[in-house]
């Protein structure tokens, strides 16, 4: 993709989405130029996406999550904007889906993609309730511009349907684990495999986020846009890695900054 003076990000708006302002603000803190645009404007003119390097589908409850979480918006996007999204990716762009946006990308079969691993879905949390808590997730992949392999991020989750599942059978679970598409895993304070509540939904393989075979489509259940200031954490300071520079203590902001640095 041709480099631009400022990385341009499109943050999608749609009925029921309610995290678009915070997500656009996080991108701006990371150094990008972020615009919020309604899905209807894009459907009317798919070429609008050609002006952007990143498409972000933020969290919320698109179309009230009627029928199934994210499925109405997913059908809209794939039917009317699927080719425009393909062109964005073909020229080196990025796609990010957060929480409900992750659900949308899964419903679109953009994650883990038609070429990688088994088909997955997202379903109700094992707890049977809405989970709103802080968790730790570890980056598992090396080719995703948003993430640094092995880095641990402390982020909040807020969802009722965040459990990653595959078709019944051990072979499907093993295929997912070996596919390289698990971008983030829930871990405990010792960075070991997590159980509830560290894994808030019971996802197979502790999967908190998935990527496609390019690494440039990322979906995750935690909300990185909700950790861009140290004071947003429960203890008010956040996690600071030994090699962190000034202002790098905010784990969510680091995710946005890495993507901006990749494209700048």
C-alpha cells in the first residue's frame, strides 16, 4: 500500500455500535487520522474505503445483536462491501474488529479466514452471564502488525457472547491450535494457561483473538481502546514492561501504535 503522510483509519458506525468515539480517539492518540463513518454511507459509495489504510469495526451491539451477535452487520458488509475490503487488504491495509466487531468478522468468515484452520463461531460465555472484568492476554503470533509476539496486554472485556468454539471433536480443536490463527490467548498473572475468571468465557485454547493467514485482519474480544490512559486500570497504574518507553504503559494504546508504525 502507498505510504501516506498520516495513517488514515475508518471507524465504522452502525445502529447499536457504541464504542466508535473511544476507538477513533485511541487511533488519534496513536498518531492516526481517524474518521467515523456510517455503514450506509459506505454502502452508497464503497470507493470511500480507498482513502483509508485501516478499517475498524468497534464494539457495541450492532443492530441489537438480533438473530445472532454481529450477523446483520456482517451480512451487510460482506454483501455490499466485501470487494472493497478485499481491495483494502490486497493493497496492504489492515482490518481490526473489537468485541462485537470481532463477532462481525467471524460471521463474515474473515476470521480465521477460509484458508486457515477450521470454521469457528462465538457463543455464550460459560458463566451464562455478561462478563465485565480486566484480563491478561498474550500475543501468540509473529506476523500481526498490531501485536508483538510474547507481549502481555492487560485489557478489559465486556461481553456475553465471547466464547470461541469450533465443531465438536478433538481434531477441530487441534487444527485450530496448530493453524497459527490464534492471535491472543487469555493468561493468568503468571502468564500460564487461564481458567475462569482469567478466561472470562471458556474459549477453546484460551483464544481471546484470532487473525487470518495474512496477519493483517485481527479480531479480539478485549477492548484496547479502554486502556489508553494509566488511570483507566483498576489500580490506576497499569502494567509496565522492563523495556517500555515513556507513555508505553498503556497496553491498549501500544496495539494501536504498532499498527500506525507499521503503516507510516
